[in-house]
């Protein structure tokens, strides 16, 4: 029997990415991306938000439940925490370009109408979605990239990336042929998942302290 299903390693957004037209063209095209299976169950593509002249690009993992419904990155609980931490660190959230490594929400759901539970994207899905992030980087050309958590780090720097090893330091790495400055920190959701108030406070302060390194690099 001949299979009509594309081989799984053929997942890629590449054919959907326009090579001109800036952010508006990218956003329009991303709405119709079928580069991997994640578009099937999600409500919509959640593309990056911000202007092409933003000096800093923040990269998260993937949209969550609220982001999937509203079509905008970091508008749920993790986003509110991130905005607070950014302000405390001295970065104006409205001046940042905010995006995710993967543009569709991946989740599990026990039954229809039950709560949708976030599921981490696979390496294959991250790789498939990579051309969108590469295109955003090429248009925005940020002075600094802030990596929020392991998925963003792996998407940009490869699968050996470990947040704990590099967080809070100003890094210089070549990404898609361009020398980039980066600061990595934990994902804001990990602060929300802390066991108790004491752990949460410590995790939040760690996030703010890493973001202050980013703020200094921009000043
Ligand atoms: N977590 C992310 O990584 N991105 C979002 O947009 C929201 C939550
Ligand atoms: Fe395309 Fe990325 Fe969505 Fe997959 S997750 S369909 S590659 S936009």
C-alpha cells in the first residue's frame, strides 16, 4: 500500500515563509502554516508581537491556552508575570518584540470541553517551526535576544542547550550566520510552578536578576 502521509522528518514551515514583505507578510503567511501537525488542533497561529525596530527579542516556548484563544503571545498568567519581571528589571515590555519557538499551542485534553493541558513540543516540531523564528530574527535584527527557558534555547542554540549552565550571562553566538548577543533565563511558567511561596519568590528574583543583565546589555 502506498502511504499518502508525508514522512515525519519532512515537517517544515519553510515552503510557507515568504521572502519579502516584512513582519506583516510573515504574520499573514504564518496564519496558514501547515508545516507540522500542530496547526490541526490549535485555534490559530500565534505569531510574534512587536515592531521591526525593537531592540530586544524575547523568545518563549509556545503559546498557552490563553494565547491560543487570543492569538497573541504571552497574554496569559506567564505573560503577566513576565511583564512584571521585565518592568522591575528596567525593560519596557511594550518596546520588546515577543515571540515563541513554536507558533501553535500543543496540548492534551482528556475529553472535549475539559481543560487543555500544555504539552512540550517535540524537537521535530521545534525544528519544523524554526524558519518562522529565523525570519523574525532576519527582519527585526534585535540587538539582544532573551531566551526564556529550555525550548527557546534549544531552538536557537541546539539540543545540548541547558538553561542552568548559561543563565544570567551575556552570550555571543552565531545564529543563522549572524553574530547574536543573548541572555538566557528560566521560563516564566517555571516560576508559577514553584512548590511554595518561598521557592516562587526565589525563582522570581532569579528571573528578574537575569533580566537585569539583559537590561544592562541594552543600556
Ligand atoms: N508561554 C510561552 O512560552 N509563550 C507564551 O506565549 C505563553 C506562555
Ligand atoms: Fe507551522 Fe509552526 Fe504551526 Fe507547525 S507549529 S504548523 S511549523 S506555525
